[in-house]
C-alpha cells in the first residue's frame, strides 16, 4: 500500500524524535543501577543530579516514547486497515503540539528545574514549563482519536455487515482509554499543579493530586501495552507461519481492557490514609479482573504458536517449539514479539502481588516494584515498539534493515538483561531495599553508618542486568539509525503489514463489533469505583501542602 508523502513524514518524525530521546533515557537507566550498586557515592555525576536523571529516565521512557509511538503506529494501522488516511491538518497539528510540549518539558528537566520523577507527586514542585509541556503533549495526542473515530464511522457505513478489523478495534479502544484517563491528569496539571508552581496558590491537595494521577497512572500501563497486543493478535501468527487461534478472543480481550483499565488505580494507594479500606477493596477486586485479558491472550498466543509450529513440521509434545522462527532475520519482528511475551509472563504474575492488599504491604515502595514493571514496560512494550519502529522506517523510507543479524539478536540480549535486572530488584525488594533512592550515598556506602551489606549482592546483580540492557540498547541504536540514514534501495512511502488470518474466524457478534455499549459500561464502572475514592479524599485529605525541594527538609524553600 502506498501512502502520502506527508503522512510518511509525520510517522517517521513521531518515531525519530522519541527514539533519539531514548538514548538519554537508556543512559540514565544504566546510571540508576550504578548509583544503586554503590559505585558512585555522591548525589550527581557528569553535572546531572541523581533525581534529575531518574526523572529524565521515567518521563522519556514511560511518557514521551510510548505516546509518540502509539500515535505513529495508530496512524499506520488506521491508514492500512481502513484504506483511508487520517486528515492532514489535524494530524500535523497533533504532531506539532506533541513536539512543542515535549520540548517545553525537556527544557525544564535538562535545566534541573523538574526533579519530580515521572509521577510528579506534589509537594515536589517543578518549573511551570514542565507541567505546561506535559499538558500540551497530552492534548496533542488526543486529536488523532477524534479523527480516527470519524474515519471508522465512515468505514462502517461503506462496509455494513463486516467486522471492524481487529487491529483497528484494538487501536481505537486504546485511545479511548488514553483520552479518558488523561482527563484527570490534565485537570491535575492545569488546575492544581500549574497554578501552584506559578505561585498563584500557596498549597496543594496532595491526596487529591495522587488520586487523580493514579486514575491515569495505571491505565497508562495498558496504553503502553495495547499497541503490543495489536501486534500480537494481528501480526505474530503470520510471522510464526500459522494463523490466529481465535479472532473473537482478541475482541473480547480489548473490550475487557476498555472497562477495567481505569477503575483500578487505587491499588497504587493502598498505603494512603486518605482512602477508606472498602474503597481499596473494591479496586483491588477490579484489579484482579484486569488480569483476565492477559490470561486470555496467553492461552490464545500459546495455541497460535503451537499451531504454527506443528504446521511447520513440529512433532511430539514440545517439538513444535523448535519449528518457530526464533532467529530468522527476515522475520525479525517475531524475535521482538516472542521475547516480549516471555518477559510478560513474569511481569503479569508479579503484578498480581501488587494487586493484593496484604502482599502489597510487604513490597510497597521497595525495589520489587520497578522490578515488576520493568518486565512490562521494558518487556513486551519496549520490544514491540523498538521492533516495529525499525520495521516502519524500513518500509516507509524504502531501505533494507541495517545489520539484520545484529537486529535479530537485540531482543534476546535485551530479554536476558531484563530478567537479570528485575530479578536483582525484586530480590532486594523482598529484603526491604527501597526504590527511588540513591543507595550509593548511604546504604551502599561502606563508610556510612547506614551501610547495608545484605543489599550488595542484589544491587550488583541489578547492575549486571542493566549493563546487558544498555549494550542491547546500543546495538538497537546502531540498527535503527543505520537503517534510517542508509541509502534507499526500494520504493519509498510503502506500508505493508504481515496480517494474520484467523483459524477460528467466528461469526460477527454485534456486541464485539460496536464500541458504544463498552464505552457506556466503562463510564459506569469508573463512576462506581471512583466516586467513593474522590469523596474519601475530600473528607480525609487534611490541609494543603507547601512545596518541598529534595535538597532541603524545610517546606517552602
């Protein structure tokens, strides 16, 4: 399929900018492990503060990269499957708003005026441009949804009686989740944090800000994840040499994500005294519900891969596994996808720990938590994004992939690094090792009275995993930029996806071909889950808090 040159440039820009920033994000990820292993016994290195680096790492990797990629991949998906391109003007406005917003927030972070981490919890206070930049980037990312919904409506009119393409179903659901959950954080940023940062308000309601953030914050995980799920259901079966086991299961999976992704954020606030236990219990139960689509996907993907392996000649109970194209450089996307799926097995099971009130109390605010979520965001999420970024650049620029053998190795090296890295973090977390802490200043400094020698083995293990991940990242950058800037050898502006057929292509079920009833159900469940939480916060939040700066214990200085 040939696409317009302007759309090609938009997609490439929305890939190139975040991948370039990812260099900074991955570097600071490595530096976190070095600080935490006690190799650095100071608060800064190379002119960058520990918390400045941690903020850059989190914001670039978890917010900027994921948002830009989701929009770029969404444009490609909608254009390819609906055979109609997004409208030019809103698409370009969206891109420029995201770029300008990112530049504003980036200035604040690089200038050391926004050391508030990617959660930007008050009473930590950032420069106003940080908050304004995030708001502008978010608004820019909203625009494509409304354009895509209009295109989908037109497609349904001209294709009456046909199934909405599964990839489109998943993409539109993902952005409905994104638009809904970001309403709360947009309110938090624009009406609470920005006026407070400008000095127009002396204090801020910390409990309300945290609750609004986590209305957004956990749904953000699924905004990261669903583009990977679109790839798993739509492309992985074809890459494996088989067919998707069930089209209907994919539709059910995305629909469940739509209704359960948002009303679960309070499980991040189990230790907050401003929310009553019954409210926490309700959202804890809903959190277990959001595990269901992942279990459905695990079953469907294993069935799909077994079918492909046996179709390729696999025999016996496990013989089909060896027939999958693990190291086929011509199908390198399979390598990225399968490594992400393997990591997500561990990420999913460790996430259930965090959903349990009692078990969460053991690991809350320990290194166990980043150990868990790096097996999600640094597992299926990042690997799907990296692999698809190379694929789209190769397609749209008409260039062969640079160093194809190296490209195929990257995901396996990354997977090994993440497994070692996360094992070290979770091991340390179970021993009480705190997260978001420069351990090298005290707990991992032998000269400090607070030295904890029992944390030395796990922090060294974490650092080893971090170095392997960093090496895989370097290899990826060689592949990506080598592909981007090499000589064109094929026709450009082409877009072709390895679309899978369904082994069980079930008949059309109207409930799973129409988003409207699911959106209504989503709103009802959100109201049931969050009205009590918001009421609790207003009842028990206490007085507002003045700004807090990490370098001084005195509020307001």
